[in-house]
């Protein structure tokens, strides 16, 4: 009888098997293929020669590619922090609103997902273009004498990322704040706590799980983003996502693109591990 119990514990339940199959088929197998391609060699006419070599990884350490990766890391970090600064008050208002208003606010946050991602990005390009409404309004108010191209730079790319990834920050924060006991704030006010102390010593520490989740949800896709930089950045903006896409679709250098993809995955995993370790140490203290 005891042996049957031990065997039952070792055997995964049937309900887990579809998730395991999905994980293996759509994550592990594609990653394995990319890993194999990353140590292959580019053929003469753009094909792939399966000759084992680490030349692609050595090439990826060139300064120009390190700089592109660094710019991508900075932009992804700024995007995550901007979403946190903007999204936290939004989530707080949603969590403290009445039930009916809460549903309306939730719908307003989710509505952007009903629109195609490319359409949302292109709408910003039109909005901040030389002939867009922003320039027209500035010209009408006499703030500028000629249209200013606000679309093809890092600012517009960052703005597009914040606009599109903001819901990924708001929703985890809303879940954390909805479970928060707001009577703690009232008790702290009665004891003479200032607003800054309420925020930094009570509200933020007790909603840390939502903050961490939101930062991960925004930082991870923003680091490998290529659609928004391509539409809003133009030829002046090159991020790691665009570089990898160009290697596969334009340069036909699949091995080098695969090596860059593997390095990007390692950078994301290392960043998440370091961030979680720092948060654990701060929580322990």
C-alpha cells in the first residue's frame, strides 16, 4: 500500500500533462533548435551549414552589438519604471473605487487589447508625425514655427512601449492593491504618519509582489521588442529585437541571429535572477 502511494506521488496528474506538452513542444523544442542553429555556420548563399563553431557568439561580443544590447536594456528599464510610476496611481484608483466604477475602469484598461498591436503603434506614429494632430495643435497655438518630427527617435519608441505595455503593469498592481487592507493606512494616519511614510513604509512594501510581477511583465517583452522600434524609430533606432529580426529576414544569417537570440534569453534570465535575489534580500531585512 505504501509503495502504491509513493508511485502515485511520483506520477504527474493527468491535468498537468497538457501544460507539460505545451511547454515541451512550444518552448523547449524551439529553444533547442535555436541553440543548434547558434553554433552552426552561414552558408555561401544564405543557407545553414551544420559545422560546430562558437564564431557567432564571439562575433556577438563586438562593441557595436554590445552597444545595441545596452541601449535595449536601458530602454526596457525606462519603460518598466515609467509604467510603474504611471500605473501605480491608476491601479490605486481602481482598487479604491466603488464596484461599478471599478468595472468601468477595468474595461478602459483592457480595451486597448481589443485593437491590433501594430495598429496601436502606427496610431502613435500618425499622432506625433509631422502632419499629425500634435504638430497641428502646436502650430495653431504658435508654440512652433514649423512641424517637428517627433516620431523617428528613442523618445517616440519609449512612448510607444509605455503606451502599449502599461496594462501589463496596471493589472498585477490592481490585483495586489485589491487584496490590500486599507485600514492599515488609516491606523498609520491616526498615529501621525506622513503621506510619504504611508507610501514608502506601508503601501509599497505590502504590494511588492504586484510591483515585481508588473516589472517582469513589462521588462521582459520590452527588451526584445521589434515592432514598435521599427514603426516609431525608423532607421535611426536599432535595438536588439530589430537586429535579430534583420538577421533572420534580411541578412539571411540564421546562425548569427540564433546566437543573438540565445544571448538575449540569457541576459533576460540573468536580469530576472539578480532582481529577484535583491528583492529577497531586501525582504529579509
